[in-house]
C-alpha cells in the first residue's frame, strides 16, 4: 500500500507513546512491547491515526490540566 484511503488504513508508528502514524501494512509488531505510563501529546490519551490526503497523520490530544494533575485518565 502506498497511501491511505481511510482512517482504518493507519496505525501508530511505534508500539509505545506513539506520536506518528504509518500505513497498517507497515505496523510494528508489538506483542512483546512493555510500555510505561501514558504520556500527554501522544496517541496514549485518546489520540488517533487519521488519513489526510493519502497520508497517515497522528491527531494527539492533551489532557486538561486538572485531570492530568490528579492522575485520572478519562479514556
């Protein structure tokens, strides 16, 4: 696959704390990955991969300040 057509064609580029996306046929093998605590500005907190003009892009979300400081994860 050279380009995406739908969001389903896109996946996180790395197993842990991804900030970029890639095509699903280039997905990393993550079955043995051990990731640490979730981080802001990554796909960990409700972010997602989207297909825009044939390119996979990451849409990351930053947690609201109060929730982040209390250690609560709304996702």
